């Protein structure tokens, strides 16, 4: 017989727990998230030296005005991954591609578009930090880790908005697993946000601060600055899903926990 009424509601909401006895051990608090050093991951990556002429011949379509490449990282067995951008005055796009054939005979296997604002400024466009191939999320499988900046066209009196991203891709098929901004900033008087990435047993954690840019970046914030707002998100992969899904965590009140 299925329970009904308040009992069924309590079970569905997870409110009924196993009875607690005096002999029961208290529940241990969840371990704090472990910070992820993206720079260290990039330094430990094995790179592949492919000439720019070969990369242009294999990857670039048409005659864009500017082309930029990240470092190519070794995925093993003659396979590598590289990010690049192709920009002209009418369009600017970023890509991640997987290459076979080693450094001497690269061949594009597949490519996917990088997450970016709808319009990226052709002049500044994309810039790339060193990529990595590492088990960033601790699930036992390596991911391609790409960091890059996408800059929007300048606005009158405010300049451009820039977005720094970190993205994780599965090496097979380049499925996007996770993408998040690490920084978003515009003019000194506008709100800016910065995030840090950490790993927890059950997923990834992003913690961020947002404030007026001049306040957020100042070593000693001016007295006029309000406290920074805090952003905390937990990212998990649901059963059977590849891509992480995020939920916003409530800010913990001050005091002991």
C-alpha cells in the first residue's frame, strides 16, 4: 500500500530520516571545496608544436582579417586539440578543434564553436590562455580545459565588456561538459564579477564576487564602496547526462557552522 497524505509528502521531500539513537555517530560536515589551480594545470600539459602555416591551411576558412591560435595540447596517439578564432569586420567566431596526424600531418577531425557573447569585437576578438588536458573534476577521466577571453564591441563612453571563460570538453566528440565565466568587466563605474573554481566530491563549485569594478579591483576599496555581493553555485552531472547543471547555493549567515 502506497503512503498518502502528509506522510507521502514528507517522504517525497526527503524529510523522514532514519531514527537517531544515542549510539548513532553524528554526521560529518561536508569537506570544503578544493581550489583548482588552472595555471598549474596548463603548465603540466603536454603541448604539440604545429606550424602556424599548417594550422591555417587545415583550420581556417576563407580570408579572415585576424586569426589567433591557442597552444595545441597532446591528447595521445597523435591526436591534439587547439582553440582558435577567425575575425573580420562582419563576424568574429571562436572554435575548438580536434586534430589527428600529429604535428607533421594535422587533419581536422571535428570542431565546435566556443561559448561567447552574440557579438564579439573584430579588433580585440578572442584571446587564449594556455589549454590543459587533465582530470579537472576528479571523476577519473581527463577533460580538455580551455580558457579564453571574448571582448564585445566598444560602447559609447563605456568601452567594451570583456568575458573570461573556462570550458571543459570531452576529448571524444568535443562534447561541452561545463562552461562558466571567470571574470566579466566593463567600465570602472559598472558592476564587474570575478569567480573562482573549486572541486567537491559531488561536483564543481563556483564562488564569485560582484561589485563596481573600481571597488572590486581596488587593493583598499574606497569608503563609498558597498560590500561585494557573493555568488555561490554547485555544479553536478545528473545521472546519464554529460553536461554539468548548476544550482545557486544560499549565502551562509555569519557565525559558526
